[in-house]
C-alpha cells in the first residue's frame, strides 16, 4: 500500500473538499473494526467518504477485501448520524489530517500500513528537520533516566526533533530532556489526542504544546488508551523518525516492538549499552550484539549525521582538543558501528602496524573504544576539531 507521488497528486486533484464532504471523511476515518489499510482500499474503490457512507448492499457484497465482520462494522457505522464532529474536534484545538491531505507527513505515506488519518493538537514535525525517536522501558533505572534526559536535551539543542510516546520512564524523560534543551518534541499517543495517558504526564503534555511541539494520534478524540493501541502506534513513532535510540530496555520491553517496526521501515537503530548485571539493559545489550549502533553519548549521533558538536551547548563553548593528523584520519573512520582493523586499514590506507599504535593512542585519550578483539567504535570526549 505504499503511495507514490503520482498517486498522491492524483488524489489531491479532488481537493479542497467542502465542509460537508470532510465530515464524511472524518466519519470514515473513525470507524472502529476496520483497519487503516482496509479504509484506504475502501475509499480508493468508492472515491469519497460520502460514497462509502451511502454504499449499497450490492456494492458492499462486491468488496472482497472486507471480511464479514468488517462489512457488519461498516453497516453499523453507516447508521451513525453525520454531524459536526470535525468542528467539535476543532473547538478542542484538534486538526483532522487524512492521508490525502497536503499536511499529512510524507514519511508516513512511505509505510506499508500508514495511518488513514492523524488527529493533531499543536504542530506536526518539521519535514526539513532531523528527527530521533527516544524509546525505552517504562520501569527505567536512574541510569536510564539520566541518559534519556541527557540525550533529549543535547539533541534538541542542535535542532533535532525528538519523537516518543509520552509513556512513563524513558519516553517521558527523553521528551522532558528535549524541552530542557529548548527544542521541540512530539508525542504519539495510543489514545485520542485529547486523552493524556498516563494522567500524571499532563504537565509534560501541556509543556510540549506550549513549546511548539505536538500531540499526535491515529485515534479520534475521546478514544481511551486501550492496550492493543500501543504496539500499533509505535510504527508512527519510528516512521516519523530518522533513527530510533533505545536508551534502556529489558529482554521483553515494548520498545523492542518499535525496533522491529523501525527495521522494517529502514530506519537506523542505536542502543545505549548498560551494566551487564542489570536486567533493564539486557534488551539494549542484545541489540548491540545483533548489530545496532553502539551509542554512548548524543555527540556520537551528531557526528554520524555530520552535525558540528563544537558549537555552543548550555550557553558555553565546548573545550576543543586538536588531534594529530594521522589520529584525525583514523578517528574520522570510526562511528557508532564497530569496525575491525582490516576495515580501518582499507579506508585509511595505513598499515595494521601503524593503526595499532594510533588506536591505542585514541583509546588512552578517550576518543575510541575497543568493544571486542580488534573491533573499535568512536567514544566521544569533548570535541575533536
């Protein structure tokens, strides 16, 4: 169900729709018991929400992609009154953005199971900005909490927008960190956009809006936070992001669902290593073992994205330390993913004998780490300009 620009532009020829027509579209988006994919196919077949609302029995029988249960859901929804629900949502500051709208995020249209519509309070992420999802365990430790705040704060200071789910633990702390860094963060909910869950995050919810971020959901206003909504909303968190950062996660953490979806979507995955004796870090350590990027500081991600981390942070310029030219060359080859000496030698054209001495020097200065025999990653320590 991946959309091309040609298909999308063809659909937009029907815009703008009248207020009455948009009410039918709002009705279609809110039908329970029919997936986003089926709603999309339904509208493609019938062309408009109004046509779906007035569908005849013979037409309904011809929709072979709908199950009998889904046909019954559509019949029941068709008996609902078309009122002013979109206007009522607008009074709460909620915008309705169906997939064919110009405002709908292009990134989500690239997903095979993109949401049929979004309900948004505040703003949508800036298409021109880098975005990082910060996710992890709800029952985080002080270790995870500290780094979630730090990553959110530093990334926000460099203009990176933080995407997460407003959940307890790592999600909420990462978003709080982004606000502390005077940046924008966007929460994707498993409830309606007007239903703050968990309730104790109402302050964070309001601060996100006040600081220019947004609250997003594929569920209509008033929808309660049902358990099965949360795994599916994770595809939106990863879908909006350039990379997913897992700060702390146990073996069966729900954040690993986000990782699976991100991998299907072609997003980069990074994980913060944790103590080997901590059950709350087993998920992260496993991800690193499976090939996720090892990430020990937000500056490492900045370097991966080519962002100059020598600029001002917390109102003060970072200390600069100049590496010798051969060290610079070797360091420039290192990143979040491990590289062995043979790979580094091939990239730098230096001999393995030379590299051993240079890598030892970088390790002693805190600029590189050997995470396994002859396998190295960058280890940020200030700025290497």
